[in-house]
């Protein structure tokens, strides 16, 4: 991955986080974080 692609992806993620907090008050980020923790626990079960 080139530096230009990494920078573009980082800016896109930061922009989406800012938009989520501006529009939804961070609800989508909180939802996805909770789902990520459930998924990590699921993966730890299969370890």
C-alpha cells in the first residue's frame, strides 16, 4: 500500500467519524464498536 492510498483511507475514516458524531452523535460508531467486541469474543472462542 502506498503512502497516498494510506493517507486517503485515513482521511476517509476520520471524515466518516466526524460525520457520524455531527449527524448521529456517535451512535453508528458505538454500534459498530459493540459489534466488533462481540466478533472478537467469537474469534477468541475458536482459538
